[in-house]
C-alpha cells in the first residue's frame, strides 16, 4: 500500500472575484425646472448686485418698514408733537412780537427797494412825506398802506439787509488790509447791535417822557434806526476805493461821510415827523386830545437832537470800526 503524502499538496486555486457590471445603460433624462423669466428692467441693469429681487420693491426686505403699524404709529406721534410744538412757539412768540404787524414791514417789492435807497441817499427834493392811509379790513380808518404801495412807509427789509451787509463789509475790508481775525466778525456784529439797541432805548425813553404814544411806534422806530447803515456802507465803500486801503481818513472820506450824514439826518427829520410829532394824541379811553404848543416845541427839539447830533455820533462810531 502506498501512503498518501499530504505534505506537498498543490495549492487550492479560489475563483476570482468579479463586481457586477451593469449590462444596460440607463437612458432616463434628468428633469430640471426652467429658470424664471427675467423682467425687462433687470435685463438692462447690467448685473447690479444692489438691485433687489422683489420686483418693484426697491428697498428689498426693508421696504415693508413703512407699512409696519408700529412705524405708522410713531410717525403720527411725531407729526402731532411737531404740530403742538409749533402752536406753542407761535403763541409764546406772539406775546412779545406781533407777527401779523411784523409781516407788514417786509411787504416790499423790487421797485420799492430801489426807490427807497434813492430816497435815503437823495432826500433833498422829495415831496410829499406823509404816509398814505386806507380803510382797514374791519372798516377802521387810519390803516397805513404797506411799503409796497407807499414809498414813505418804513420797512425792515432794507435795515436788516443793510445791517448784515455792514457786518460782512467791515470784515472784508479788514481782510483786504491784512488785519482780519476770526473774532472780528462777532465784534463787529456786537458793536452794531449795541448801537441799535441804545438808539431804540433812547427813543423809547424820549417818547415816554414826552407822552408820545402810537400802536406801531416801536416797530417804526426800529425800522428808522436801521437806515443809517445805508449811508455808512456808501461811506466805507467809496472811502476804501479812493484812499486805497487807508480807511475813511482824508478829505474825500470825510466829505462822503458828511454828505451821507446830512442826507440821513434830513430823511429822519422828515419821516419821523409823523411819528414823534403827531397833531393829535389819544388817551387810554381813545379820546383825541390836541397837543399843546409847549409840548410840541419839546418834541421838535427832541426830534432835531435825535436826527442830527445823535446820528452824527452813531454814524461816526460805525465808520471807525
């Protein structure tokens, strides 16, 4: 017998592993939804990244803030507060200043401004100086026409513009001379306002001592006190052009100053005659009283003192700044 040899057995061969390979390729198409249509205004925007995708809503997600109930409530509260604040300011401001009467002094036209400036600088042959009157809206008499319709009526447009022009012109001339400083603008404005306030206080004191009363007296005096700046501006400009930066010194500067002073004095003397020298006055009960001759004489002296010596000092002080 032959013994089977187990030591040298041939190796067992395992079958190779094969992965399954699909035999048929799938031909099912992949379905995709078409892109949304692009509006015409977005096609012409050249790819603006800041343009929203919400159609006509230019603010995107924040466009609904305006339609928010809370925002609308806040808007209504703000409008109500602004309305009440405006009414409060008007009520308190009307306690000190009559706004309707103040509007009367700013009712001017271009032709009035030109003719008024000519009258202030050349008052020598102007007639008449009396103010025109008409019947008021409530039927009352003695209603003065606005400056637009009456050349002899005082206004506040020219005095206010002349005051601002004087302040700017003074600082401009200082800059041309090489002496400009930032504090000069405030100093010139303070000096001009100080002179106007002192002048008005002096006029009110004289009117009180002489028993001169008028409903629109204060506003008339404020308007007439500002016309001097027209002559001061003319003096500064002509003196600067002629003297070559030396100010109002020299005989030419003093000649121009003297002419402007005399013209302004005559203008005030003729214009304030109907404010400071009324023929009749009314007492507290509205009774008309004739002015006595002695009292009228004192008023005339006060008017002359204000028109000539006082204006000479004030105009000189304004031209030396």
